């Protein structure tokens, strides 16, 4: 039963990732693109965690943590670039 629920959840997050990719390509402003990238990171983290639950492998959770840290730093860097025009001062 849990395999069916995991497959359904992975399918839903995969569809969300595809829809977010479409939004990234068709976004009118840079702010919308930054938000789409951040949402893509969240979807990828969810997919990695669900796959880790499915396989029972603990390494996937460390990979998800690395994705989360990288996504946070990139979101902050993009927001700083949007506000000030440069990342490094």
C-alpha cells in the first residue's frame, strides 16, 4: 500500500516540476523566474526524499539536505542580485 502512495506522490511532484519548468520558461519578470527556481528546488527535494523512502537508502536524505542548502543560498543570491544589481560587494 505504501508503494502505491509513494508512486502517486512522486508522480504529483514530477508533474509539479514540469509545470514549474514551464513557468520558468514563460515568466514575464526576473522575480517570477527566481520564485520558479525556488519552487523547482522544493520539488526536487521532495522527489529525492520520496525516492529515499521508496528504496530505504539513507544516503538520499543527505543529498536532499545538500539540495536544500544550495537552493537556499541560490535564492538569497538571486534576491540580492535583484535588489542591488550585484551579489558580491
